[in-house]
């Protein structure tokens, strides 16, 4: 945000390295812009792995719950 020196941050896959990078861009005191880049590739891979594990666990929990409900319903009928 020009004038406030607050950085604008974005994350993207680098077209040069093919890795995830985080970029902060802000107005320099002397005019112009300053950019800082950080390699966050490993962090993004860990986040994706965590999302996949949570999705898999959620699916398994729902399957188990469905099975428990089916057994309870069958027991109720008997």
C-alpha cells in the first residue's frame, strides 16, 4: 500500500524455479518499490499433505459413523 509502507504479500509458484515463493512488495523510502522473496515450497508441501490427511480422516470417520448408524438401525429392527 503505497504511502503507508505496508507490504503487499502474495504467494505463487515461481515461473523461474517452479517452487512456491512468498513475495512482499512495499514502497521504498527513497521512492520506487522494494521486493523481498522467500522460498516457501517446503511449507506449502507440508500444508497440502496436512489437507490431504485431514480429508482422508474425515472420509474414514464418516464411513465409520455410517456403519455404526446402520448397525444401530439393524439392532433396533431386531
